[in-house]
């Protein structure tokens, strides 16, 4: 009887600790996703994001827009340690990444040139381009991350928001990997 009673008490205590830990992790995940959604809406609604996709500016002015936007993305990734990657993806040119910022360990690095990839075939791009203004696409949790170097994969989700121009046409996508 003593063994059985002790065992039941230990199991009940372990279940209670597990439930508490699950509630805490669930709350942390909800807070991270909420912060990600707010950042995505801020970036997607910013007029400079749509201007990057529209073009039509002088090349030096367009480069300045890209550089300033990249600095903003770098700052956001730097201040959010849960963000693994933040990207602006063009919806017109086969989903080409226009700006990409990666977290590598504790460092934040802007990816440029030939390292930028086409992502138009990814659901987080083509599904997000169909969303209404203010809507957020949330992927399933996965281990594999696009362009991630071989090593120990981390579970992550991708959140994306469409970027609209003045005529309310989806021009691109802002994506954050959390």
C-alpha cells in the first residue's frame, strides 16, 4: 500500500509540474508570436516597403531605400533574440528575396547578392500574397529552415504578412522565422 500511495503521489506531482511547465512555454510562445505579428504589420504597412517593390526610383535612391530598410531589419533581429531570420520578398520576380537578415549564433548578418534566393514556390510566399491587408500567415512548426547551414536544427515557425502598394495590390511579403 505504501509503495502504491507513494507512487501515485509522485506521479500526481510530476503531472502537475509538467502542466505548469507546459502553461509557461505556451505563454512564452504566444508572446513571441504576438510580437512577431506586430513587427510584421509595422514593416508591411511602412510605405518604404512598398516603394522597394515598385521601383521607378533613381538607382542610387533605390539603393538608399534598400540600405535603410536593411538597417531597420538588422536592428529588429538584433533586439529580438528569438528571431532567426527576417526577409522582404518580392512577390513579382518569382519570390526573390530583396533583403534578408540572418541570425548566426549571436551575430546578425545581412545576406546580399547571389546568396539571395527565390522563394515564390514556398507556401509562406504564395499563400501570403493572397491574404487581405493586416492578415498574418503562420506556418506549422518545423525543423528544417531554408538556407540553414548543416548542424543542429532548431524548431521554428515562419510568420508572413503581405506588403500592399497604394492601389492595394500585394507587391511582396515580409517574413520572420521565430
